[in-house]
């Protein structure tokens, strides 16, 4: 997020702050597929298009700033984190939710820190491990807990020393096809850290499940890539390649294809530049139309949730190349700020969370929900 963010207050959204559909049309903010209700279908789409969002159903409600979502390997349910209340919820495919615990030692930063990402171990059926990234007293941590399907226990820190700040904490976790854990970290509002190979900040990290640097990391430490400002989206494509979405400063937000040891430019570059040694993004947006958080990949398409932009972006990958095609926006302004998007195992669907119960969304606690998007 940007430094215009304000401390979250618990207040009710007034009618004057709600955007009407007519206002969106006049402002030119509606895009392909902008829905007017949960069951509304988007505007006409090309018949040949794959993975196009077609309808939306509210799957569960009553959440407050849901940040991380990850499915159990068997697809039985997800775990959902709440950023400021540190709660973890078990949410079934039909939307039934039950609190399974909280993450110890979590603190807010009165901004963007708190309980953030969650990743379920691919070997959960045998080890019952889940991983969380959260803010604590000394900084941001990655911790491991045991989850038996009903409750959380056995908190253990596996990596700390990640600087925290009110903003720019990163926070996304994802397992790669190689079995290692990947994590995004922000620059903690200290831009120099992003270019420091010995710092854990402004990076994508790659680590073992015990918290050690993963074998084969390019610099022999936890760092997988550097030069990031505030990355929050991570997803792997069908070829095992890592894609990342990142908040820019005032000009451009980015979608990057991540390669080990590559430098993605911050703070020297924001968006595309011609500086030697810097890797350019595959797609950029102005900060007003994106401010991206999570991404998911299905049908060789990147889906990107936008906070300030209040929309879901669909960005097709061009075959097995490193290029992407034309981006299209869906549900512009319909559901407010969108934080996290994940694929639903075994189904042509996405789960998409709102983040409206924060300072920028202005809605009361419990106003957030999980939406189920069907792909055509």
C-alpha cells in the first residue's frame, strides 16, 4: 500500500461513501465482466476465451480483513487468516466457517502488518504443518504450527530478522513445485534494503520447512530475488515458473516473472526501465487501477486481486512463452477492495476475498466476505 493509508478505525460505512453503478459508469471505471449482483454474469465475451470469470457467489461472510487463504491438499477446506485480529478460520467449500485458533505473538502495525500469509504443507496429511507470516515485537516472522484439522498448536518460529514497518511488510507465503516455501517481504519503508543481498527485506525468500536457506539459492542465503518494494502476490504456472505482483510507489504496479538471482529494480526502477542489471516487469498498471495483492494462476491465466483498483484482473500467459497478453478487468467497484485470490482444487473456480473492513475500505468489522468466481 501507499503512505496515504490511515490507521484502521472501527466505524460504519456511510451511504455517502458508497459508489453507485451509475457513478462508476460515468467515471469510466466499469470493465469487462463488471457484475451488479452476486449472480450477475459479465458482459458478452469472446466464445473462444478460456478462464473468463462468468458468475460470482458469496461463499462466506462475517470476516474482518481476511488476508491469507490456502486450501488443504485434499481440498476439504481452506485456512483463512484475519490480519488485525490474528484469528485463523477453517472454511469449508460450502462456506461454513469455524475458528481454529490464533497465531501467538502477533501484533499490528496500525497499517499493513499483522497476521498475513498462510501456507499448508504439501505433506500435511503426514506432518500436519501449516506456516504463517506475521508481525511480532521485533519484526516480521515466519512461524510453523501444527494443525490437526480442528485446532492449531505448537507454535515455532522458523525465520525472523525480517524488518517491519507500518507499511511495506510483504507477507505472502506459497509452496513451490520443488517443495520449498517462498515468502515475500517488503522494504519496510527503507528503500536501501531492497538492494542489499544480505537483508531479508525487499525480497522473495526461498526456504526449507525448518527455516534454512533452500539448496540452490543464488546467493547462498535465503534470498531468491531482490529489488522488490512491497510484493504480495505469488503463484506458479503450469511450467513451474514463479509469477509475482508488486505494489509500486506512485506510478506503476507490476506483474513480474521471477527468476533466481534477478534484480527487479526497486528503488532505482518503478515499472519498466533501461538500467543495466534490472529485470523489467511483464505488465504494469497505474497505481489507481491496480494496487495488487494476491495472484492465482489457472488455465494459463494470471488472476490478480486489486485493492485500490477494486477489480479482478485477468492476464493471459501467451502459451509457454514469457509474455502475457491483454489484461481485462472484472467486477470493477462491485465488491470493493479485493485482497486474495486462490484457485479451488479440482474445480474451474476461484475464491476471492474482500478487504473492506480496514481504514481504506471504511466498513465495520465483519463486513468482509469470500466470493466464489466461476470460470468459463
